[in-house]
C-alpha cells in the first residue's frame, strides 16, 4: 500500500524514481562455489571472430602479435580472466575435420565455410594454434567435436592427439608437428545443436549417437578426467533434455548443454543500435526467459540425477540482432550497447543463483560476432559494454555463493512487465562479499534496501556501468565512452545496505 502510494506520488511529481525494492542477503550458503566456468567464452570460425579477431597471421607486420594472435586481444582477455574458450563452433564444428588444421600451414587444405558466408577457410588457425592461444590466455580449452559429418574414430583420435603423453600414433603425430607434451584438454563437446545445424536429429537418435561417440573418448590421463558435454536443447525444447537424461547413462556424460539467445523474433530481430523502447523491452523479456528455461530444464535433470552430478552447460547465450548495415549477413557482426550490458548482468545473476547445477556457460561470441566482448577494425580494438560487465562480475568466479533474494519493482512496458532489479552475491577467498545488481528499467532509478542480517561490514565500495542512453555504445572513434566508474550510491548502517541504482545500470558492490 505504502509502496503504491509512493509510486503514485513520484509519478504525480514527474520523478523517475520507483518505490523501494527490498532484498535479503543470506549469510548461510550451502557451501557451493560459483564455478568460474560460468564465465566462459566462445570462438567460432564465423565471420571475423577467428580471422581478424583473434588471429591476424604470423607475417602481419602492422598488428603486434604472438604467433599470429593479436597482442591487444590477449591482454584484454587476460584481464577478463577468461576461464574457458569454446572452439571451433557452433555449426562450423560439425563440418570441421581437425586433421585439416595441423602440420605445415602451406600444406593445409582449403575448405569452404558453408555455414557462415560461404568463405574460403585456409585452416591456418588449427588445433595447435588454438590450444597454444589458450595457454597464452590462461583459459581452459573447450573443444567441440564433430559428430554429424565426422566419425567416431576421428573424434577418438583428436582426444588422443591432444591428451596422450605416452607413445601412440596420434601422440607421435603431435610431436612431429612440434608439440611434445599433451595439452590436457578437459572440456569436450560431442556435436553441436544436433537438433538443427548439427544434423537435424531427433533426441532419441542423437542420444544413441552420443553414447557411441562418448564411449570411445578415452581418458588418457587419470589426473585429467575429460568432461563430455552432450549437445543440448534449443531453448524451451524440454523433451530434448528429458530424452537425453533418460537415455544417456551417467557414466558417459558430465554435462548437458542448452542454447538460448535473447532475440525479439527470428524473422524480425531489429537493429543492434537505434532500437525502439518496445524492442528494448522485448529483448529484456527474452533475456529474462532464461530464468524460466533453466528452472524447467533443471527440474527435468533433477528427476534423473538428484545428486546434480551432470552439469547444465549453457554453452551459447547472448543477444542476437540484425547485422550492422553494409556487413556480410553471414558474418553476424553487430554493435554492442547498454542493452547488451543489461542482458549480461541479468543473465549472469541467473547463472550465479543456479550455480549448483549450472557449472559452465559460454557467451556467444568473444570477438566481432553477436554479443561480443571485443570488436576489432584492422589495428584498432575496442572493449564493449558487455566486456565491462563480465570484468566487473569476475569477482564471483570460484567464490562461495551466498543466497540473495529480491522483491523487485516492475519495469512496465505497454501491458507487460518484468522485474526491474536482479542480483546475486558471493564471498571470495579473502572474505570480501560481492553483490551484483542490474536495473534494467529504461527510465526509472531503483532504490534497493538490502537486509544484511547480523553481518558486520565496515565498508562498502563499488563500480557502476551505465550511460546516458540505452543505445549508447563504444565506437572506434570513441572507444571509452562507456566504462566502469566508481559507485557512490551505497551505504551500510546497522543491518541495512541501501543502494540507489540509476536507470539501466549494472553495479557491483564490495563489502568488507
Ligand atoms: O553463435 C552462432 C551460431 O548460433 C552457432 O554456430 C550455432 O551453434 C547457433 O545456432
């Protein structure tokens, strides 16, 4: 009642401030850790992600590089603490034959990338290039195996090639190609989007194929147990998860994937910048749908795996819009605005809060494709608003999850509404508590009063990411327009933490 009165009063006075939101920070966690792998990325042979994005070639004299990999990109991604990187696709993975990408570059065959723009792929970036790059980044590689057009033998050989330290045909071949020690790759995808570009299979058929392929993916090193990930459902295809969980024995699978993009309508995606208020709301609605999706997929997984042994791996997520005007439609190049920062903030809060089951995720995609963290233009590079959100949120990586519940005001548009504020919390190894909050409300600031119970914090500090307009972005002319700044809108007193979140903002607080 009081809340409604205040809202009406604010409305009457023309104030863009909503009644207060309330939240509870629990001190008693269930001991679970938010896996750093929730903060994973994805690099496909698609458009300018690999070529131009990560890799510019060893002979490039204009762009500083380490064995062909851009130095500026390596530095930026190291700061982001990228925990894992998925490669080589995507749809491309089920057309990729890894032996095309090893050995002297001049001898590698050229192929046509039939999924993405029909361009010629010269295979100059292959297995060694990718795995060595992951070492440079300090990221764990996540290799997506070809199930649809490959063979069981081919995938089994790839595992042997990169993981076996003893003497075998594949380890010999690796050594001939210049790498003595195995890379010890843990994460392996077994096909991608098997319901679509990965073969248009039925879940029953794919489960059988999966069982066969995964059986021959040998653990070549007992100190590095491989983690096999089954190609998961397309968004709300709950039957897919049900059939996989029923048909695949748990000794054959460590993770089941899920893909969901924040898209308005596949036939009418709308522009990445200069979007309307309605398009903004619809994108937020699609992003928030992740909460319902993971709850329902998890409910199914719980039925077959009550101990939560099998992880839910959201290995493709992010905003998907029309390509930038004038760019190749097959390259999926889009700009990145404060709207994308909102998607990132609210989605990562959802993942953190479901981290007992969601133990890995991959934002699509790292550079120059879809919701990227980096965009490049020849020798120039910029960090997107999404980069900054991931960097701010990386305090949650491998931290102890803390319960955080919020009673949010509504962000209303037309006849529809969404919760304006979302949040998640964790405690790191040094004992510092972090709370991340995202206010997606396009126009209204949100006051949040957080009950911290008996917790005693001496100080609160924070950082904020926002900009005047929702459609603002970093351009090559103005690459630092949007970046995190110090946040002064929080105070702690007694058992309460008060926070004032500006409209469309992401805030991460540190409490000590
Ligand atoms: O990320 C772009 C594409 O989206 C991926 O290749 C595919 O898996 C998905 O459909």
